[in-house]
């Protein structure tokens, strides 16, 4: 689900579930390549985690707030706190590991 700065508190900071956020840009080819993988994750992990996207170009204040230096950047939040950050396109296996390890250890 695509969110903006107005949705931030409700969707991330107050979420009961862990939240994986992709900061992306419409011009970014690796971001475009990640779209199908993230759609799969939304279906597979819908009971365990929220998958959200924030367009860095449209939401520069949020990008600055989270110190986004490149896209795609993935940040995993648990109970509103950042627990893991990865920069660059990731395979489905890499994202599974990131999520599963963090949920298990979080």
C-alpha cells in the first residue's frame, strides 16, 4: 500500500504488526523491479506484517526524517521502532530472511 506523510503515524508508528516500508522513486529501475516481489509479500505475509511504500520524491520530509540516501531503501519497523534497514534491490529470499529473522528476534 502506498502511503504519504499524513499516514505515517497511523500506519507505521501505531501499528500492532511489524511494518516493512520501501522508500522508492518512480524513476528508479531497481524500485520498479521490486514491485512484483512486494505484491507477493503483501499476499503471503498479510497476517504477519504490513508492507508499505513511500515515494521519496513526493515525500521529501519523510525521506529526510529517515535519512534516506538511496532508493530502494527498506526499513523494518517493530512496535514503531526501526529494527533493520537494507539499501538496494533485494531478492525474494533476502527479503524473507530480513523479515523472518527480525520477527523471530523482535
